[in-house]
């Protein structure tokens, strides 16, 4: 079907009129972008055929998820057994990591990719560097090469690539770092269903959400690359959490021993309406209900012991079986799009810039947590928030998730490791531990003696 027929069929004649005004090189570039658009899919999305779920109905039926809890008196797998299973998988080269890094640091007052934000309490290391340092230490401990697949967005791709080039890939070997860019979806004008122009020869588009991960892994050849490397599982994390225990062997072990296709690390919610996704069991599947979609009546339900019924908070750390992700790729309609009404700047029919002060368009994106109910086998693993979760999302001065709070959490964790090994540390002193010096409390104990004292800010590396 020719482009002219396609545009007429799907009610986009205004783009034909615009094409006629363009210079030959502009027209070629614009036609190339239009050729990538699935107009039939957009028509279905605009028509609302992907109807949203009834959250109140879902919440009423939601149960606690099938989980491995921290305080289980009789765990289905002993922690030591899970640790051994995870360590074996790491030594056998069956793991890769995925870091989602498509966001800018705008909310931090940082006009660069968020991964470039300096968050090391004493070292000033960036989020990218801290994750790479952790991975390098894991590789050294288990004598294995573990690839890091970094997903960017069109807004962060070029600068992220330049950052890693200028910083010698943060110590990673050339074949250990794979940077790939997620896809985009065009913005649709509310009411008319028309595609909007961003410039003379391009449409207004936005990233297709972290759920675009699966199609991006496939289209960029990452799934095929992983299969060639013998990778069976992906450890997934977002770039803004410097406390993430990347490639934690115990978490990997629980995932493998459970034959799970999707494993989700969670923390116990501090209160009923905490602003985290709620990981629940529903109709035999694990699902996530966002805090904004969870009615108060469901959020405040308690069990006989007074604890929250829906207790599991999502921290965006998952393990995915590679073959499961490949099965999702094969079923292109399995991962639904979500609609968001946004104010989208664009050019009008006279090519004049328009900056709307209210929502004028629909954006479409996918969410990675929508993968959970697609799995036949999935589990949830509870971890201690103080050990695994200190995201950097908001500028200092905000109530939660600030750089200052994240740095404090890192120092507190590392102080705890040292004190448990018998080190005496003055109360006002800050400590930071580089993963190359120690990956965990056990390694710290092997390095220090009971007579050690730290009386000034110290970065151990």
C-alpha cells in the first residue's frame, strides 16, 4: 500500500498536504519516519480498543502475592541453598544485566541523562559508575564476564554513548557493554486523532515506556546476542537506584529454584498508601496495581495480626527468563499500551509553534510490570529496603527520594557493614565502600580487625 493511500485510509490527509510543501531532502526524511508507523495499531489505540482495567474490581479481589518472605519460619528454600544456586548460575555465565536509563535528570535540576548524576557520598561517582563498579566486582568474584545491556531513549542515547566513551566504559570491556535505544510512539491530537508535527520533517513522538524494553531488545539484536552468549536470565534494574544489589546471587537462586519466568524483588510497605506499586496476587497471577489506582479501602485492609494485606511494594528490580521475553516478542499484542493525556508542543498547519497550557494530545506507552501477569510461573522475593532501595528521583528539599537521602542510605549501609565487623566509627563520620574493596558485609569482615577505628570521612576502595 502506497504512503498516499495509507494516509488517506487512516485519516491523516493533513500530512499529505504537508509533504507537498517540503523540499526533496526534507520529504525523504519525513517519509522514512512515516514508513515506520503502524497506522492500524494507532487507529485501534485511538479508538480505545485497549480498554483500561477496572482497578476497583481488581483491588477487591487482590490477595498477597506468592512470596518468599524475610521472616518465614519455614522457607520453601533455605537462603544458603538459594545463594549456592545463584552463585553457580553466575559462574556458569548464565546471567546478564539490563539497566533502564532512558530518563533525564530534569526533576533533579540536572539537564543530562540521569545515569550521569553524581551520587557517591564521598567519591562523587555517578549512578552509571556505581552500577558498573558493582558489576565489575561481581565478575571478579565469580570469574565470569557479565554483559550490561543499557537501554536509553532518544533523549539520552547520544549523550549516554558519549559518556561511556569518555569514561572508558566505566571499566567494562568493549563486549561487556551494549547500549541500545528504545522505540517511540507518535503523539495523537485529542479529538481529531491526527498525528502532530514536531518540526517541518518530523512527527512529535515520545519514548514507548519502560515496557518498550522487550521490543527494543529484539529489534536491536540484544536477545539474539544474549542467546549466542549462553545467557538464560536477565537481572533488570533502573538506573536511579544506587543501592540495587546488581546480580545478587541469593535473589538469582530463588528465581532459578522456583523455575520462575519473572521474579520481582519487593520491600514491605511502610504504610497503606505509600507511593509505590502494589505487587499482588490476582486470579493465579502476579500483578502490580499502582498506588494511584488502589482504592483506600483495599490499601488499608489488614490481616489477623494487624499487618497490611497488600504489603508488597515494587522497587523495579526483576529477573526475567530470556525465553519468556522471546515468547512475548512473538506475541506482539500481548503487552498492552497505556494512554496518557499530555500537553504536547507542536507545529500547526501554518508551521507555527504551539505550546499548549493544558493536555492536547494522547501519548502511548508500555509498562514493564505488565509482563508479570503474562508469566505462567512467577514469584516475589522480599528484601530489606535499607539494603536494596534508595532511589534518586527528586531534587534535595523534596520529601522523598532525594540525592541527600540516597547518599545517607549508602553511608548507613556501609557503616553497618563495618560496625558488624567490629570497626569503631565516630557518629558524625561518613563512610563509603567501593565494591572492589568489599561487595558485602562478609567481605568487610575478612578485611578488618576488631581494633580498627575510623575517625574521619573515609572512602574505602
